[in-house]
C-alpha cells in the first residue's frame, strides 16, 4: 500500500512543512582561532546546540558540524561546513541552527549562494543573533544587508591584525613558524633539534662539496631520513628550499609572502613593491656557518641555467665551479663559460664575450682548464707556501693551503668549496702562436714557455704556472674564438629572421 504524507503550507513561511515527521535539525559552529578563549566559546556552542535540539520534541538530532580554528571567509577551507552541505543534499537535514551570520560565512557571495541553494532543496537556516529564519518572507533582503556588514567586519579585523603583525615586524619581532631542525621552546623561541640539525649540516656540506640536489635526495632516501612533513620521501623543492632558508644561519626574513585579500587568503610572494620585507639578523642560534650558507647560495647561482637565451647568452652553461676566477690574457675581462659548438665538438669553453670592453679573442676549453688546475694544486710549491706563513698578510691563507694539502694531497674533481678558499684568480698566456708556429719555435730551441701557460694565483700569495694543455690546432684559443663568434652571429641572424 502506498504511504501518503499530508503536506500543509504555514501561512508565515514560503516553504512547505511536513506534518507527522520530526524535523531533522543540525547545528553549525565555528571559531576562527585556537586560543583558549575561543576554545571555550567553541565548546559552549557545541554543548548548547546539542542540548537545544535534544530538548525539542519536534526535532530529531541530525548532528553538530563544527570547524575549529579556521576562517569563515572561504567555505572550501572549512571541511565540516562542506560535509554539512553534502548531508543537506543527501536529505539528512531539514533545519540548520547557527549562532550568527558571521559564524556561517563572512563572504557575502558565498553566504547568499549557500542559503539560496539550501532553500531550493527545502533546508532552512535560523541565525539566532540576528533573529533571521530563511523561511520567512523578506529574509533574504535582511540577510544580504547583515551579511555585507559581516564581510566588512571581517575585512576590518583582517586589516587591523595585519597592521599589528607588520608593526611587530618593524620592531624586530617575529612569529614562530615551523622549520626542520628547530622546535619551539616554552618561550616560543627557536630551539635546535640536534638530530635534525645534523641532517641539515650534512645537506649543506654535500651541496657545498659538489653534490647535486638529486644526489642529496638519494642520500636521504638511502639513510631512511624522514622529510619535514614526516614522510619517507624528500621532494626536490623541500631540499632546494631548505638550502635557501636564511633561518639556518640564525637570521630571519619576515613577510616573504603577503595575503592577496581577506576573502581568498591566497598567499603571494612579496615583491616589496608595496609592502616591505624585514630582515632580522642574529634572531636565534644558527645551525650552519654564515660563510658556508653564503657559499651555497653562490653555487646555486653559478649552477643555474637560463631557460631563455638572450642575445648575449646563446648556448649558456652554468658558471660552476670557476665563476669569475678566469681572466682574458688580451683585455683582462672575466671569462664566462659557454657551450662552444665548433668543428662538430659540442663542449664547454671559457669565453671572452661579456663585460665593459670584451675583446672576444679568447676561448679556452673547460676540460683543459680543469686538468691544468688539478695539476697546479698537485704541484704547488709547499716551501714557498711555508714562507708565506711568516707574512701577516698571507698567514691564515697559507696555513689553510698547507692544511688542505696535508689532508688531501691530490684532488680528483674541481669543487667550488676549495677553489673559493684557495684561489684568488687564474690567468693565461697569450697563446699568440698557432700550433705549427709553436712546433717550429720549439724545433729551433726558442723559448715558448710564456705562451701556452696557465697561472694560478693562490690566496696565500704564491703563483703556480702550468701548461694550459692547448697545444693542438683544434684547441687553439684564438681560432676557437673566431669560430665561436661566427656561430653566435649565425644564431643571431637566424633568431632575427624568425622574429620577422
């Protein structure tokens, strides 16, 4: 037999009422912060509505939906609110009780959108503080006005809060934020976590010693070291961001990000064009030495390869690990490493092509420079270095070189950490003779030692001279420079033609 339900229309409402059945009533509660005062208010809301619904014989308890410590300006960020809406769509709720419009939503558009949607599916809301029942006529007009006030109140509160935070930033005060390697002590200050700090130091040392981010990730995975998010796998961005974070030297850059507005809460990187950032030095105990941190940032910059090649940077290579150490023998300009695609030989070379007055007449293959530098380190005159220990100007640098030679007599790779500590700059002979002239001069017993050489100027004041290794015609720096210029010109013309 078909079940028939009698439906009558209440004269005071615009929606039908179902007789003979209890209303399925739920309550929505929210507080926007997790302070003790707000926690008490939150608990009181939950208790009050649970009792209110339970004492009404015409109501059936349909649940309490409560978002704790979240903003009301976006429904998507309130999981309990969204769960309540899903249950309304599923027919589990007929009536929602909430303390006020500001508890339900501080976003005018969202508030009206959800209220209208609920009205269309037969669910109404009672806002206690404002005395609004959405079944009543003209309730939407009043709701619109009061919701606008709630949104404006939210904006005012947001602006006042931001103003207070920025004033504290200006005065050198900063809020605690979670960071791997640190924990918050009882005073809300940064306190080092020894086990995690050891991992941080290892990561900085590995990168400084030439390891890539991928190799560091592999090391962390093999060692079973959990990420800052307490997961088994470290992401590339997690490692990269850690190596860039100034908090590991005890400094603090505050207001790196700003909030787009009080409704979206979207965080944007602060470009400081309108809102300043503040750098606080020696804010807390650091984990890594300042010099090591700064060196890691330089290495990152030298390793960076541009995705877009401009007119001067065609075929750009990274400058690691000899950036700005090499000088052109003709004009003294700093040499920059580039892809040198000549004679079907796709390799890297140090080119004279940038600066105020580059001559463009010199290109030295990178592999030759590296081999010559390793030889220079191996053959450095230690007696001369020991003499430099007597000179106050070079005493510390000489001691460092001797210590490093004792620990590592021979290096197998060129790494920035020892290059930066030990080498001031590197110069070359003019390489003015081509390969045939060089052989002829040697056959005649002429002195050619000053032509195809590389001089390493150590920071301790000692100079080591070795062969540059550019003894064949295909490695001739002047010839390579001519071919490299022609290649760059062809690429430039091709680029201009494509632009037209």
